[in-house]
C-alpha cells in the first residue's frame, strides 16, 4: 500500500508513476477524500476544545454554587458530544474509503526500472549458457512426457479439468527431485525452510496484495479461505503485525508449496503442456531487509535463483521488467527466462521483486533498533521464484532429450533419482 502522506505531498509524481504503470488509479478521488478527512479532523478538534472549555466552566460554576448554570453547561457538553460522535462516524467512513482506495493502487516503480508500456519494452541484462543444438527434430514436453509414460494430460482432465497435470513414475520422481534439489541448494545459502498451510485467510491475502484487486484469479473455499497462488503469501505474512529486531535482518525464508491460480482472462496463453496451469509446484524465496539494503538483497536473490539453472545446465536470460509490465506490488522486478526448444525462445521461470515497504505497510511489518533510531520503521520485503518446478521439469525434458526419445538426467539430480542417468519409456 502506498504511503498516504507521500501521495498527498507528491501528487504529480504519483500521477506520472501511475501513467508509467498503465494504471488509471484515481488520485483525484484520493486527494478529495484526504482533504475531507483533514477537514473532519479539524472539526472534531474544534468541538473537543469547545467541550474542554465547557467542562472547565462546569467545575467553576459548581464550585460557586451556580447549579442551574452548570446544568445548562452540561446540556451544552451533551450536544457537543453528539456532534463529535456524528463527525467521528463520518470520519471513520471516509478513512475506510481512503484506505480501500489506497489498497487498489500499485506500487511506485523504482527509478532504476525502465519506463515502458508492455512486455516488448523489457530490457535484457544478461544471458547464461547456450541453447542445445540437436541433430534431430526436438519434441515438445507435452509430447515427450506422454510418450515416456510420465506425463498424462488426458487423465488429469478426467480427474479435475483442463490445465491440470498428472505426473507418474519417473516423472513424479523427477518433480520431487527438483523440489528437494532446490530446497537443499537454497538452504546452503542461508534460507530457512518452512512448510506453511496452502489455505490463507483474507487478512493474509491482503497483506501481500492479492486482495482486494486480484480476487478473480484466486480459488476460494466456502469457509472464506483462499488457496494460495504462491508461498510468498505465507512466508511474508509470518511476520504480519510484528516488530522485528534490527539485528535479525536480513531474514531469508524458503518454502515449497503447491500453488493455485484461476488464471482468469488468460485463455489462449501457453495453455499446452505445463507452462500455464491451475495447479503447480513452486519453491519460493522471501527476504525481509533494511530499506538501505533491499536492492542489494534483490541482486542476491536473483543470483540465488540463477544458481539453480546454472547447476542444472539450462540456458537462460535475465530481463528487468519495464514499468508497464511489473507486478502490482513490485518496485523493481527481474524475470529469469529459461530456453525451451518447443518455443524456440526463452520463457519465464522465475520472477524476483523488491516490493520495498509496499507489503510491509499493508501487513504492518516493522523493525526497531536500540541504537540507530527511535520508534519503529517498516521493513522492505522481497520475493522470488527459486524456481517454478513444473516449468523447470519441462525445461529439463526438452533440453536433455535424446534422439531415441529418452531423457538424460542432469548430474546434480541423479543423487535424488536413485542414481538413474536416463528416463526411458515406462510400461
């Protein structure tokens, strides 16, 4: 959530930021509400001063034995109290409306984020590795997997609906191997592993920005809980409404969860195979950092996600997202895109973002220092995929396929695969 004071004092900067984000957020509505709020506060303070004076007068009148005049003054105080109560109710409604409006505003892009309107304006910053060259026609993972008997899309439709995946045999084991490999690698880099629930309440979803704006993309239970779209939701909210010690920062968390997304409005986009599905596994990275250290923390998180692809020997590129393509809560985002032969192109496999104090303000996550400053300050929160497991599995199948249709298992995964070196057709 944006800082109301910042919006009030920098309306033109906010207008420019919203335009750069291709967002039609109504800043004028906010300014009107904010002016009304301050006017109401002024009225309350004036009536409170009037009440205080009347209360003093009542005491003096009672002391002088002027009981009739004191009773008249008491009636005046009663009327003033009613007026204050009415204004307070109006003020509470205006403050709630102001907060609701602020909840729908995206984050202000950092100055280092390139200004652009759409995906084509993103800026590539690096490449690693070379895409494999095949002496045969490579096969897409949505054909490779079924031929090997390790992926079954038809039965997934029977069990659930379209855009779900059923993994079996060595496909299921490869999926588990990737999860354990990712978690073990991140643990070595200092991330603490968690196993959170995959159902979240509305307060939790609001804290990281999924609610209220993106409710249509979420699965909701009849009890009012939501299936999480990413473990970022849970890891970040672990410290909701808490004050952390400055000495504990930075904090690094990781978790594997299933993730669930309705993907409303995404029909026709990457609907074949495992690229865009309703349920998928992901290993998530979250950091809590001091404000002055958060952009260095973002660079470190990016390297942590890249390391997984490097160890797997998968070619990728890194792009920095332009202002018009960034996620709702991000101030700056790097996307990592892995090479997929089926597309003849790079496809997103990780997104690493610094949300600065945007989520922390919504979730009331602060820190204090005994020596550096008085009071408390908002932490900065960061999140990234480390990595999306299904997309990584698809990339392994496609990039490590052999002419006979089998799959060579990357060396770093073999200890997790019982020493197996290849995946061959099953049953």
